[in-house]
C-alpha cells in the first residue's frame, strides 16, 4: 500500500496504539486538530483513515456493502467466534443479518419490558441506605441480568447464578491487550492472559451449550427470549442456524450489550445528577406518565429519549467504527486503496460545534429542537453494519432510568468532574460514578 496517497497523520504504530488505548476521545480530537479531517493513524492492527465529518460519514456509510470487509478479525475472533455477524461479509453477512433482525424488532421489545423493570427494582433493593456506592456496579449488574434472562432465557435462580459467575469471569479475562496486540494470543508456559481467557471461555461455552441443547429438545415451546427466537429462526430455504452460529451470536450480544449498556447508564446518571435542571424536567415527565405506565409508554417519552441520545452523544461507547476496504473508496478528497481501513469517528462527529453548539455540555434539549441525520449522530455506527442491538440498548436504558429515578432519590458523591477511563475492552466513567441513596421518592417530589 502506498501510504503517500493517504491523508496525513502520525506514523508510529506502537505509540498511536498506546495513546488510543489510554484515551481514544482525547487522541482522536487532538490528532484531528493537528492533521485535519480526514487523517491517517498507523496502529498495530493496521492503517486506519479516520473520518469525523458528516460528509465523510455519508461517503463511508452509503458505499456498496461489498466495499468492506470486517476489520481486525484475527484479533477478535478468539473472543466472539468465527460465526459472529461482526466477522462476516458479503452474501453470508446479509443472509445472517436478515435472520437476526426480527429478534430486535421494535415489536419484540414489549416481551422484555417487564423483565428489565423487575431487574432494575431488584438492583435498587441491594443499595446501602445513606452510604456511597458505585453506580456502574449497579448498572453492570442490571445489564448482565437482562442478558441472562431476556437474551439467554435463563430464569432458574441457580442457573442464573452459574451464568452470572461464568460471564463475569469471561468478561474480566478479556484483557484489551489481547485484542490490540494479537501476538499475545498464545500460552506462556501454561500461564498468562490468553490461558485465562481460554479457560473462562470454555466454562461459559459449557453452560450455553447445555441451554441450547435443552431448547433443541423442546421445539414445541415458544419462549420470547432471543435464544429461543434464534433456535426457531429460518432462512428463506427453510434451514435454521447451527449450534456454533447461535453460540457465537449470543457471545457477540453479550460483549456488545453488557459493559456497553452498563457504562451508558452510569454516564446518564452522572449527567442527570450533575445537571439538576435536566433531572427535574425528566422527573416531571415521568410523573406525568402515571404511577406504573406500560413499558412502551415509557419508551415513547420525548425528554427521556433526548436524555438517552445526549448521553450517547457525549461519550459514545465505540468512539469509532473501522472497516477494511476490499476495493478503493473516495473519502474526503482522497482515493483510499484496497487494504486500507476507514473509520467514522462518532467521538469527532458528536463534538462538532456546527452540529452541536457548546458540544461538551449535557443538554438533552438539543434533540428536541432538531433532528440529526444518520451521518451526524452515529453512536451505533451506520450503514449496513449499524449495531443490530441499538433498539434493545436504548429501550433498556429508558426503562432502567425511568424505574430508578421515578422511585428513588439519588445524590452524586463525586468531589469533581468525572473523566473517561479504561473499563476493560471499552471506556467508561473512571470512578464508576459514586452516588448515595437519599431515600424513596414519590410522584411530585423534587430530585
């Protein structure tokens, strides 16, 4: 590849990888300010052209799907499996995505609504009265319980406990170094992070395989959990998904929805407790909806929707979405060659003052004042590879926030501003957002 044809940018792969791993939001903004938009970053997984403008996003997301191949497959395949939708391309990607989409259709959300609300209340029952606790521990517990119950369909308490323990071990063993430095994916005399990951992965696989076998043995049952839906799903030719395909898609959903949703909820609580005017407006909207509105009614509340959107704008969980070029692509005045990677950086799009005045301020009202195009607001990526679980994630966030804030008074226990920090594979609030439970709340009470 002739890198002279690419946009300017820093060229020391190990250093760029380190800076990105430490703080991608700052790295992307500072590098853009120095080199312009688009710019090129050499990292250990390849050469990536970063785009942070609506025009560039439109060029990338509107291109023919066959223009792209998955990026970094060798790095993530050991984590999510070779059958994951994230690693598929071409006709097979289109075929699998079509099969999976009905499980995340808006109409399916109502099957998960009461589960999400019940899990949120169960989490609140664990809070210590008047003592400081880390909210992200609560939100991670909620997101994991929702995955176990609504995605995997596990409800027996003993089985839930077993799944929770196995998943937590698996997620904790997925060290970022294994993804960004694939040469570490090996055993060092029977020790090291790779060995720990493989052992944890095997324990989780055993549990999931047993659950899948049980569903296969009871084809007459019509459970509404996602695992049951995938077992029943059929391609146009009448064939279903194989066990390895279902397993890998469920693992993908686990990593895509566990820490990410928990982190987004922690950020939402942080901003709302810091910006009391926004919290008061949200509480007024929740109170007006009634004592126990239907989950679908909660999901339609406009200011709650704006709060979720603004949270995901400020710190998108995936700062950028890289794709490998299978053929040349024109982006930002450059003809990018096959073999290069291109990434739309939500972390740059979302702080453009021309789109979002006063961009570092938490102001949900901006999402009530205008509509943003899919090339201006991209927390779930875009194009034919937009996150399949986007509707599920935002629905869960809305129900959890509504349930907790409508029923409990929380106080922020942070002495200063909370910054992003590395939370395993992704970034989240460095402190986890420390809060205190001030007591129960009734309709009409102030924050």
